[in-house]
């Protein structure tokens, strides 16, 4: 079974991923794969280098330079996404196939923008890590040392957490202790393994 794990910024998705990994479940992290495909020899390296040559120095991508190019230019950001997303998807699917061939019955794709993009068709179940928006904002302000306005702006760049909750096949609510979250994960895993 292939699971899509997502949530909002500062809702606790990384905590869930780390716990799943501790439980012996393979987690394929889309952000990590995105970094791998753009390294020398990576699936998207040559195409991205050809499209954005000024973002490279000594054959290595300089992320801050690429960020300066795409941050304020929607057209260039779209070009980058069109080059990267198919390669990220390809590498994630190859990794999942290898894990399944090795006998893994549950594969988790950790994809922050799973519901914002066209990733949902890759998974059998969507799991959303949820907490109420006010708690999400408070955590984000504390974690990243942001003002309320800065935190809200980051939250606004993603699909609203209440909408994500509505689109989920399963919701892990993270609004109290880490142990309470772990108990929910254990309960969810038990239902998955009994299928």
C-alpha cells in the first residue's frame, strides 16, 4: 500500500515521518528527492542547468541564486517546476518499486504539497497531519521566530489546513502531546496492517 503523508507547515508532519521511520516503515521524502535530482548526475541536473545557468557555480547549484531567479518570477518558477516535478515523481516511484520488490508492504510518500499538486493519484490513501490553524500559527511563530503576519503569509501559501483535513482519507490530530500523536499513529498502522 502506498500512503501519501501531508499536512500544513508546522502541523507535525516531520514528527510523524520520523516516528514511522523508527517503526521500520520506509518514508520517501519529496523534499529530499527534490534536492537529489538536481545534484550532478541527478535526473533533472542537466535540464535545470541548461535553463538556469546563472544559478550554478563550478557545476553545483547555488540554491540562493536559483531562489533569487524564481522567487519573484512566476514564469521562471513554472519552468523550474515543469523540469523538476516529473523527475521527482520518477525517482520517488523508482524508490517505491525497489522497496516493494524488497518486501515492504507499506510505503509512505512524505509530500508537503500533495493536495496542492497532482500527486494524489500516486497513492492509495492520503493521511493529513492536522492541528487547528491558530495552534499551527503559534507553532510556526515559535519555531521560525516569525511575526504573526509572517507566519500567516507562509500558511496562506498552502491549501488551508481545514480543506486538507476534508480531503484526507485519514487524519492524525496533533494538538496535545507527542505521545498522544504516537498512539494515533500506532492505531492507524494497526488498521493498515489488518487490511
